[in-house]
């Protein structure tokens, strides 16, 4: 059955309704696009048809193109994939151009029928590009609806005419947040911005669309860019204001992306070059740049990790097959920075929360944290007074463990001290039902050791949040030696409820994310000790697309925490401790009270308000800059490889069980170069053989921490890749 159906009423208004029966949200695939084309032809050819309404049979219009298909388009594009892709994209342009003209002859201006898009709700990606090819877009006043072109967020850009049409409709400056940042709007905001033409009450949507079709005048059927004397809003590139826009946009985009995202550059190029030529040529240019982006391995890696695999993990790809474990009442132990955040995200998701601390004052302070977040939301108009009352009403702050009665999940976030943790575990277990699951938010203590304090170790698990809890999307779930399936399912169902992305890993020092982040920070500090120019270190990292340089990162997470971790790791590892070269720098900074941003002094200097001012000039006195500075690439290889190899070792040792989790976790957990799709994605892009070569060169110059793991060496020898399958399955 086709995803599009066609009906014709007595007045000659044809309605084409999009309804993908197998899905809750419409997404477009290639067959459905061909079907839509055939229905448009039918409407054009039928003299009894006066005009067409394109709408949806669902509450929303469409979520976009099926990204699974985009991810596979290159593979299925034949022996000459660039040509295959380009031709495939041009087919979309032909379909949309057909809709835009509806049989009108461009030369004579004769013929044509009106076509209107009637959007009941959300319209994203190609779900907005198709409406942009209609003569008018009318949306139902549905404040929950999202309208926009979010392609850039998964490493592509609106390449089915969206870029060319939006720039011509709004002008480059006005279109830029929607194209370059993937900004989404509700219908009213989309109308105010000029993306859509009209917003009506939901019940009037189809009546109004019909009325428009029946009353459309010939000039209503001509898009501005097809009309005589069209001038681009805001000016074309050689117009004085247009010139400023394009030059500024280029610098701004490069500053934000460091040039590592191929889609951002291609989008700008398509917009700029397209603005210099007639409309149909602009579409061809857009198609060529879109082909260029799809041919770049970065786009498929980003779609894979940021969309397909992220969604698979959120939907429980690795959830044990046990019955539903939806959390109804959670007990949070410790109302400090983490506990307060966990209480907020839980209450916000509709879960009843008991928030416990050692004193009532501390517990109340923890609850006030939620109030603060909700107040900010109210100021921005995102939260209503009722919503605030509702969320706060779900959190009871207390010191009384008896209040934990009826909790089906406990998340412990007290001090990082095994004794304190054991004490609260025993107290909580005395109050909660037998079947409840107990989770710890520890970042450094082994789960299996903490589980010894529990009467029910198979119901004991790690649920590791990142700070700040309300902003960070990753949650690391850690299985101890005895953790059972129900506990894993409970943790996964909880993470689903609070709408975050989970990864499930096994218990080992620093689990997964911190295990990779610490060597990255340490590599930066090591370079300071070696006399590498600190600005070179920071910029080399940022030019890779890492959100923070290692020195800024350690300032953020705090240097005393680094010292604490270094001391504990040394005590645990003895002679095998690998970071002796790092400690003198870290300890010296701590001795000087330069503890990072919280102390307004660290590797960076800060002003009174705590704003970062630049690298601290005292660094060069303590660790003089050497005359012999490394090449940029050398510094980048060190910082990228040191964290990537840790991810590979985590897989080799079975801490990670699934490379998808390794990649999604790295991007969401610490911002590992999103353009690469994650550490395994990056290794697949460079290839195992080249990666081993880089490791050998680094090992020779900098030591054994760069020794290529056996898994990688074997893959290089066999010519395998991670997502090619073999290594992933073996691991
Ligand atoms: P915090 O010091 O801000 O909060 C700890 C809270 O626990 C305090 O409010 C304290 O009063 C309370 N507490 C201490 N002993 C208690 C007891 N016996 N009974 C009840 N409450 C008690 O610490 P935090 O940063 O929120 O960290 C909490 C846990 O989360 C630690 O295990 C830490 O390793 C982990 N963690 C921290 C981060 C981070 O970025 N800070 C990230 C992930 C995990």
C-alpha cells in the first residue's frame, strides 16, 4: 500500500494524504517519493482537478527523510556512487519543481494549478522541503508542533531544495539560524519568521486549505523566484548588504565549526553559489554539494551515531528481555550537586521523588535546585506556574529513611566514600521493598565492591550521570559482577523515562567515559610539562572539533579532583601507574591554589566574575616553553589517539560490549569529535592500518601508552573495519 492516498471532491479539490501505516510519524522513502510524483502527475493531467491539498493522515505532517535510507544511499548508488547520488537527488528536485509549477509553462506563464500544504503538526526536513515547494503553507495552531530543517545536526544539510528555497524565500541572513543551526519553531514562530504563510485553528485547517485552493489567483501560483523582477531578500552576494552577510557567515561558521564539519561548509557554498545563478541552476549546485557531503564518510558516521544508533540505544537495543520496569517512585540519597540534579530530572519526567540528605537543610537546598531550574524556565516562557508546582510537588525533601517505603528505585549520590555509601545502602535497604533496585552514581568506586554492602547484590547497579545532570544527555549504566537482568532493565527504563541516552558497560576502573577522558586531559598536561606552548595544545584540540581543550576541561572539572584521582590511581596501580609525568604539574597547580574555574584560577586566568580571560601567563614561568614545538598534527594525533585507544582497550577488555555504545557514549559523554561518529567511527574513517601506523610513530616518540592494541593490529592485518562487523562481533 502506498504511503500517499488521493481523493477528489465534487468541487475539484484533490487531497493527497501522507500516512505511513507502519510508523507513528511519516518519513519519506524513495518508493513513496515516486508515488507522490505519480499522484501530482495525475492531478495535473485531470482537467476536473482545480487544485491540490498536500496533507497528512496523522497528527503530524512528517519527521523527514528516512535517515536509514540516506545512510545507505552511497552504498546503493552503484559503481559510480557520486553520479548515482547526484541523479537520485536531482529526481527529488524534479518532483518538487513539478509541484511548484503544477503544469504551468515557465516561459509563457500559462497553465498551472494551485497546491497548498496543510500541516497538522510537526514538519521537519523533507517534511518541510516538500511544503516549501507548494504555493502556500498553512499550519494548524499546534504549539507542540516543530517546524524546521534540522539536517545539519546529523551531519548533512537540507539538500532537497530546502537550502535554495529558504534562502530565496527569506534571505540568507534570516535563513541562517534555520539552516546552519537547525533551529526549530512552533507554527506561530515559523509564521513570524516567514517560513510558513498562515496559521489557523486546528479544526479549520482543511477548510481553509480548500478555500485557498478554490480562490487562488494566477499570481498566487507563482513562487517569488519564478516571478519577473525577483530580488533576493537581504540582497544577493554582490549587493552591499548581501556581501556583508555572506562574508560574515563564512567567518562565523568557520569560527564555530573549526572547519571540521563538511556539511556546514557545503551548505554555505550551496547558498552562496546558488544565490549567483538562476533558480534551476541553484538547485543543481545544491545537489552537487549535497552529493559531496553524502560522499564524505563523516556524514554517514554522524547519521549512524547521532541518529540511528542513538535512537536504537534509547529504544532499548541492549535491554534484557524482562517485563516493563517503569519507575514510579525513586529515592535519591544525597542532595548535593548530583543528587539534586537527579531529583529534578526524575520529577520532571513525572516520577515521584524522595530526596534524602543528612540534614533537613541540605535536603531542602537540593529541592531548591529544581525550583531554580524551573524559575529560569518560567522566565524564558518554557515553564508554566502549574508545571512548576506539579514538578516541585513530586519532590519531598527529608532526612527520614522511612519515607523511602514504596520506592522501586534508589539512586545514591552521597560523598565518594565507600564507608558513607555502605552506611546509606544499609539504611535504605531496611526501608525499601524487597524487589527495589539500588543504584549508585559513583564515578570512581568499583560497583562490585560497593555491592558488598548490599543484601541483594543482583539488584545493585551503577547509574552514572554526568554534570550538569539536567543538561548532559548520556547516562552510563554499569553492571557489577553480580548485577542481574532486572536491575539493568530497571536502569534502562529509568533512563528512557527521563529521556536521556543510555550505554551499558561492565565494571572496571573509571567505567567507560572517564576512562577515556582522563588520558586526554593527562596528555594535555603532559605536553605542558614538556614545554609545548599551552595555546598550541588548546587550539590543536579545538581544531579537531573537541569542545574543550584539555587544560580548559581540567579547569572545569577541577584540579583538586584531578589530584584526588591521581593519588587514588597511583595507590591502586603501584608501579604500573602510567602518569608520573603528569602529577608534578597537577600537584604544583593545586599547591598554588589554582584549582580551576571554581577557584577563579587554574590553567586559565579568570576575572572576578569567574569569566575565563585566557591562559594563565604563570604557566610559562613554571614550565618554560621549549624552542622545539611539535607540528600541529603531532599534537592532535597525541590527544585524539590517547582517548581513542582507551576506547579500543575498553572494547578489547569487554568493558564495552557494543561499539555503538562506545561511539554514542563518547560523543554525548565528552564531546568526542562528533564529525567522526565517535572513536570507532574515526578509526573506520582513517582505517585500521593507518591508525596502527600513527600509533607506531607515537609509541616510538612518546612511549608505550600509544602501543596499538592487538584488536586494532589484527584488524589492520585482515583489512577489517569496526562497522564492517567482524571485529565488533568478535569483541
Ligand atoms: P556533593 O558533595 O555535592 O553531594 C553529596 C551530598 O551527599 C551532600 O549534600 C551531602 O550532605 C550528602 N551526604 C553525605 N553523607 C550523607 C549521608 N550519610 N546521608 C545522606 N546524605 C549524605 O557531591 P556530588 O558532586 O553530588 O557527588 C555525589 C556522588 O556523585 C559521588 O559519588 C560522586 O563521585 C558522583 N558523581 C559526581 C559527579 C560530579 O561531576 N560531581 C559526576 C558523576 C558522579
